[in-house]
C-alpha cells in the first residue's frame, strides 16, 4: 500500500509573513497523507518549526555537488542542514529556464539521495509532443534518463507533469493520466524490479479543489504536485482531504 502524497511547490512565491499558511496547512494535514511543502530556499529553516511536525519541508532544486565555487547554488547537503527532507528535481521550469538535461537531473537526484533526501523527479511532455502522439516516448526518454540506479521506494517519488498543464488551467483526461502513469510504472519495473511497486507517482498540473477527486480516482495516481493551489491553506486543504 503506497501512502498518498500532497506536495506543494511554492516556486518563487513566499516571504516570512506567508509562514502562517504553512502552519494552517499543518492544521489541515491528515495522518494518512504525506503532506509536503517546498517553499523558496530562503524560507526552509523557518518553515520547519512553522510546519509543526505534520508537514514535511522540501527544496525546489539542488546542485549535483555537495559544495564548491558555484555562485547562487544550493547543495542537497545544505537542504538537509536547513531541515528539508525532500527536493524537487527536473521541474519543467528548471528544464526550460536553466536548460537542465536528463543527465543533469539524474545527477541532482543522485546527489539528493546520497545526502539522505527524497528526490521528487518531474517528467512531462510538451504540447507539441502530446499533439504529435509521442507522449509515451517522451516520458520514457525523460524518465529513463533522469532516474538514478540507486532509486528505491523510500528515496524516490515521480511526478508526471504535462508541461502544457502546469499553471494553465488545462488538465489531461483521467484516461490520459492513467495511460502515462501506467507507462511510468512499467518503466520503473524494467529498471528497478519489484522495488518499483512502492514508488509513488504523483500527477501535477493545474490541480485544484474542484478537479482533485476526479484526478485522484485515476489508477496509479498516488497524489499530486501542486503549484498555485498550494500557496494558501484554504486552497490546499481540500486537496489533502481528497487524498485522505
Ligand atoms: C507545478 O508547479 O509543479 C504545478 C503543477 O503548478 P500548477 O499546479 O500551478 O499548475
């Protein structure tokens, strides 16, 4: 039985005044659901006490090396030191804006795992790939290239985030989500054997209270990675409730 995950990606939103939202999310957290918020790196240390031990706190990216002369970067070990338990790697905005390749995402995931973090690895097709009918090939290439050989059910979570659904209000049909999640599960089995059955696969892209139940009813959906609707407890609490 895989525990459900409600994960929030705050992106470049949030200052200290917004930590009250994390405390309000903690009040709404359900013991049956792993609730995770990934705030900006500047807030991680302060977010941990605000989370009251019921919300996990993660980073949004990490470098693949533990330290060095890399201005502006944050290592996985630094995230651990700040109190993070998880880190998102390979988000489509990082792949797009920082030209992160599958190899780079894999190196980051390996570094995260090595440092003791749970790596939340994102994959997703573009609109062009969806319309060309090459979604499953695109997902297979991204996942195979981004997944460390050291991945286990305990240290890895996969998020399927169609690029055209992130921040747009558009979502795939439940059948389309189920098809991709099934393919991801098959690839995980090829690579990792029985261990694959324990790896959580989240859907991400315009999840909100009004569509959460429909999305979560699709087979092999173990939770959600949520952007905009994770910033306010009033929006995120119903999504957690839909998973409980
Ligand atoms: C995301 O940033 O990972 C995301 C899914 O964003 P949104 O929920 O706003 O589409």
